[in-house]
């Protein structure tokens, strides 16, 4: 399929979304920009968009080969992915296997503690409110998802986490936690959308426990691109 990207529809914090010649398809462009704390910390590193784009494209392909419905149609270039245009659910679905980040801050668990089973959390995708954690009652109150839809998305998210944990383990990486986004397709139901990359996951080296993900930026430790390239390398993608 040879499609051109047309006008810019949306400029997000790390990616641009373009219209294409096909109204049902969009082009997502991964930029070098990085933000944390709902955009309060901003940065940019050459090569970040390329590394995150390549990793995400590979993982979406991997998931789709293992039966997960995703938005990805085709890789147009290392930073440009052709995707199905979806009505996005304004909920960020976080799956955790190891205590880190906001779970440690909120509940006082020791960082690095392995959880008895994967934990699924819902966050309201609203930068103006600071993406708050949602109880399932809040998801119902805001009519974001029905109970049946929450069950469906939870099961998809846990399946995705299981598949990716195994794949990262082969690369000597521990998948600590990850953030997923889903969108509704008029004919195909919920599809995994957005991206899966070290921008949206915590990945720790299995031996040393060091971070190979955006936590380096969140903690003010630049540069991050060598870590992202190490993930690319360990997945057998390049270098
Ligand atoms: P944000 O500023 O919201 O953090 P990004 O910089 O990642 O976002 O920009 C990408 C935007 O594209 C996000 O708002 C995401 O929800 C949206 N998006 C991702 N996949 C799709 C899709 N398949 N269809 C429509 N929108 C999508
Ligand atoms: P947290 O511990 O900060 O809540 O993050 C949980 C996971 O979600 C972690 O892998 C990082 C990812 N994440 C995002 O991708 N985007 C976000 O806005 C936040 C807050 C977390
Ligand atoms: N959502 C946060 C921001 O964009 C990023 C993060 O911590 O992952 O500011």
C-alpha cells in the first residue's frame, strides 16, 4: 500500500498524527520529544523517535502475530506507522508486575517487590486533571466503559502483558509495568492503539536492575537514546 501522509490532525506530546489519502487510516509520526509530569518536564533527544518507533512497530507486529487485535497496518518508515483510525477510549490502562513509580509513592510498597499477580489500573487520560487514577466506579460514573467492556479490555491487557513479558525475558529484560491505550473500531471492536516502547514501559536489565526506559529522563538522567538502542539490539532489531 503506498499512501501519502497529508495534513497534521493532532500534535501530541511525543507523536504527530496525520490524515492520509484513506479516511480510515492515519499516519503516526514518532518525534524526538520527551515529556514527563504531564508536560512539566520537557526535552528532546536525537534518535529517540526512531528508536521508539522501531521498537513499537516490532512489538505491535509481534502481538498481532500472537492473536492480539491492534491498530497497526503497515510500517511506512522507522518513525512513521500507518494505523487504523479509532475512536480512542480516554483511559490509560496500566499493567504492573513489579512495584515501581506511582504505585510505590501511593501505597508505600518497596520498589522492586514482585506483585502476587499482575495488577490492572485505570487512569483518566486528561492532562488538565493530571491523568488521575480511576476506581472502576469512576469509570462507570463517567460512562467511559461498561462493565463488559472493562472485562474485555482487562483480559486483552493481561494477555498483552504476558506475551510481552515473555518476549522481553528472552532479551534479558524485566517488564516491570506498562501503559496501554485502546480505541474502538466500527467493525473490529477494541484494538490496541498508540505505542508500546520504552517511552510507555518500565524495562529493567535482568542482571543489574538498571532502567532501560523513560525513567532515565523522568529522573533527569540523560541521555536515554543509548538505553533505547540497547533494547533495540537485545530484541535483535539492529546494531
Ligand atoms: P499525548 O499527547 O496524548 O500523550 P502522543 O504524543 O502520544 O499523545 O500523541 C498520539 C495521540 O494519538 C494520542 O492522543 C493517542 O491517544 C492518539 N492515537 C493513538 N493511536 C490512535 C489511533 N489508532 N487512532 C486515533 N488516535 C490514536
Ligand atoms: P506510573 O508508575 O508513573 O503510574 O507509570 C506506570 C507505567 O505507565 C510506566 O510503565 C510508565 C507508563 N506511563 C506512561 O506511559 N504515560 C504516563 O503518562 C504515565 C504516568 C505512565
Ligand atoms: N504523561 C507524562 C507526560 O507526558 C509522561 C510520563 O510520565 O510518561 O508528561
